[in-house]
C-alpha cells in the first residue's frame, strides 16, 4: 500500500494527507466536546472525594477513640449485683478449641 501511495503524484499525496489530518482532528474534537460535561463536573467530584491520607487519619482517630472508650470502661470499677449473672465482654465467635484427644499425628 505504501508503494502505491509513493507512486502517486504530489498533489494526490497532499490531498490524502489533508484528508487523514481532518479525520484525526475531527476524532480529537469529538472526544473533547463529548467530555465537556465531565470536565464541568470535575470540581464537584474533587470536593466530594476524600484524599487517602484524610481517610486513613479519620479511621485511625476512630480506632483511638474506640480504644480509649474500651480502656476507660475496663478501668472503672463495676458495681456488684448479686442477682445478675456475669457476662464476658469479649466476642468468642472466632475462638477455635483444639482437643488433643481428637488430633491426629503422622508417623515418619
């Protein structure tokens, strides 16, 4: 195909290059115009977006305040009530108990 184009006269090559330039320019212009709405909303999106550093600092502050609440509740003396039963404050749902009598051993 390039050999065919090289064999053409200069005015034909100029017309072909002009046509290709217009097509590429039109494609770029179409993308630019169609993305105009997104560029206008960019400021709104930036205002709503939280930076990663701010997000991590907020999570860390929440962790520290929760830790302070738990330690302050653990350090305050509790009133003894003889009618109520004692309950654990710990979540034991993830605890795995291994019974050594059931465990299998492998011989080498």
